[in-house]
C-alpha cells in the first residue's frame, strides 16, 4: 500500500504542476484547443498514442478479447500500430495540417462546414460528437475506477470522482499544451510499465513457453473442435477478430479527438518524426496489452465471467504490490491523457460549433471562458454515465467509436484528397453510420464491434458512390480548400535539387 500511494502521489503532483505551469501560455481559445499549431513531433506523437490507448484498451478490450481470442488477440495490437498509427500519420498527417490551416478550422465540424460550405453539416457533426464522445469518456472512467477499486479496496464511486477531479484540474488549467506535456511523461510511464507487466505475467506461469503450453490445454467453449484454439494463429473466431481489428484500427481515422492531433503539428519534420514515434509506441502499448490479455485464462476463473473484472483480477494475482503500483500508473497515465483529449474535443466543439453558430458575435474572452466551463460539464456528464450499473466498458466504447468514425471517416478522408466529394455524400455517411450503430444497440442484430466495423467500411463506400451521382460544392469553395496544397515554399537542397543549376 505504501508503494501504491507513494507512486500515485508523485504522479498527481507532477500532473497538476505541469497543468498549472502551462496556464500562462494560454491566451485564447486557439491556444487552449490547438496549442497555437506549434506542437513538436515528440509531444504530438505521444499525445496521439496516449489518447489512442486508455483504460478502455488496457482493462476492457485486452480482457474481453484476450479471453475470447487468446494469443491471436495480438493481431488487434498489430492492426492498431500499422493501420491506426503508421498509415493514419502517413495518409492523414500532412494533408490534415495543411487543409485545416488553410480553412482556419480548429474542430472537425468546422472543417466540414468550410470544406463543404454547409453550416447545417457543422451543426449535425457537432451534435454527433457531443452525444457520442460522452459514452467513450464514461468507458474510460469505468475502466480506470475498476482497477483502482480492486487495488485499494475502496468505493468504485470515489475512484471515479477522484479521477474526474484530477482531469478537471490539469485540463482546465493547461489546455492542449499542458495536456501534450503531460502526455509525454505519461507515455514514458506506459512504455516502462507495460514491459514490466508482460514480463511479470509470463514469469508467474514459468515463462513464455510454459505459459503457451498451459494455454494450449484449455478448451474453447465457442469452438470445441479446434485444438489449442487460444494459441492458434487466428483464434477460435477469425471473423469476429477481424471486425475488432477494423473497429479499433481504422476507427482512429474518423475520430475527432484523434485527427485533432494533426491540426496542431508544428512542421514537416514533426510529421515524419511523429510517424515513427507513434508507430513504435503503438506496437509496445497495444501489442503488449493484447498479448498480456491473451494469457488471462491462466489467471482468471469464475463461475460467471465478468468481462470488466478479468484484467484487474488477473493483475492482482500475477503481480507483486510494487508492480501493482506501476500498473496503476500505466492505467491512469493512459486514461488521464485520453480523458483530456476527449474533454477538450467535446467542449471546443460545443462552444465553437454550436454556441457560435447561433451567437456569431461571441467575444474571444467569453468563448475562452465557456470552453473551460464546458470541460467541467462534460466531465460531470461522463461520470454520471460511468456510474450506471451493468454498462460494459467495451460496449460503451464500441458504440462511441462505431458511430463517430462510421459517420465521419469517409467524409473526412475523401474531403482531404478528392475535389468531387459532395455535400450529400457526407449527409448519407452520417445518417447511415449513426443509424446502424444506434439501431444495433437497441435491437442487437449483431455484436457492437461488428456494427461499428460495418459502419466504417460503409462510410468508405457510400461517400464516393454518392459523390459520383451528386453535385460537388461550388468551384470557389473547393479551390479555396485545396489552395494550401499548391502554395509554394522554400526547401533545402537535401529535400529538392535546384532545377536552374542542374
């Protein structure tokens, strides 16, 4: 208990201190939301990675899918690294930075409004974000509080309230700059922690080979005919595994809190360096988390499996007290950074894209204050949802990711590259993406992960098909949006030769 409390106390002090120290750098809403578009590669990459992976991944997903798929759940981590990080940075990073600066947009709804010349799209996108980011935030609180409650034997409610207060202090004080600085420290903690945790989990069962051998002896309830199902290459249910890979990997391309990181990048070098750092980070954190979850059946046993209890129970059994303290630091580091990103995205969207839509003369100082107030409001709403009994962490996250990325993935991606992307195609993607996820959550046609993956794939198909038979925005609107790509800049000779002399 001494080690747990000591480590957490030091972490809390550092986090709050950084948030308060960055307060002086915040002069307006642009600084609070984007850090003045001047964030370097390491902070950008760690901000992306720590926003990507939270308690929802570490506690909820790694437990549920490690239990369901065994070692093959590692494919989810590989997909997160290659699709959710590497390809996302390569495909979206530079173009997002250029076009959003050209359009002077700070939020995804603002991007849609200016790229497609439609304030109605701004309103619809803002409503979707404000509604569906809240369940995700709640899922993070729920996962974080569950592990704390198991480690300290204190009320689940007080754990959630305590984390909410910590988030509020450093987000409201430091904004995006304070969050990014904290993300860097939190990312380092996550990397060190996950390496120690995976080593301890394997060591507790006699090493890798012995752990694999024990896992191969466990019979799979869903596929009893497959011998060694939990150590097979694609696990007992490859199709379900694929849907989770799509949901958690491709989903980042359409999530406002993730692509927002590209808005704030400082330079071309920052994009290139950030790509490498973000990918390595994802391999370590996502790969380590799902790999660890794959051995959960060796530690967790119960008459009735409670998904959200798998990882907390597993780690309490597998690790010594000092490493439990490290686990807590890993989970809180992952979660606090994600919470900060979600809260900033929600509050800036509400203020900039809803309030200013109806009150166009909103003063800069008033807007800045309102963004901070809305941070507090969204934290309170998320806490109330997290306290609802029997709400699974993974279900909350699947609904959030599926609806948001199902609605926005196609419109955002094609909008960056294709001038013929039409306004009507954006509406079709939004209606279909949100509709599929909501209807599935009500009637339960299939799993929430499968519904989310379907919505994302459909968005990538619907947008080009509808755009081919509908009218694109006015030529002047399109040319203005793409003008930033054609702007001439001076570069060094190591980047391009001097044509006149060559």
